[in-house]
C-alpha cells in the first residue's frame, strides 16, 4: 500500500500560533491542581467543604484508610496550597477551608476554560 503524499508541508512549530499564557498564573494554577490531584486530598477538601465545623485530624485518621503520619502529609499539601487552615486545640489540630477558597477554586477552573485562542 502506497502512502499518500500530504498536500501541505509544515515545518515543526510553525503550523499555528500558541496563545500567550501568563507564567505566574500557570504556576499558581498548577500548584493548586497538584494539591487537588490526589484522591485523598480531594476527599479531604470535599469533606471540609461540606462540614459545618472544623474537622479534627483524628476524624480524618478514623475515616480514611491510612495512618496519622500519612493523613498529616496530605494535610500539609493542602496547607501549602493555601486551601486549608488549621487550629490547635490542646492535643488535636482542627482543619477548615481557607477563607475565599470556594471562589479561588471556581476562578481556577473557569479560567482554564475561558482562555481565548486565535481562530486557525
């Protein structure tokens, strides 16, 4: 079977213009998405989203199939992404969503789908 010759020859990297993307936006959004890209962390955020009160780390340890150090590791990811805040009460640490996280997550997701590109 003979290969059909393409009518248009293109040089690699010149077939279309890529839209300009703000690198700071990309870095911040990637950091946020990495924090949420794990099923355990996504479960934790969803739990906190639905919770009326802050959730104790001991509750996560009880409800998730993992030991306390692993739970703390995931919560650290969420703290570093500024998705959650914590408060120590005696021996226990209680977690809640960070202020404004609802709007921040909505903006991040909406911005991914509202990037405008030039029509080809």
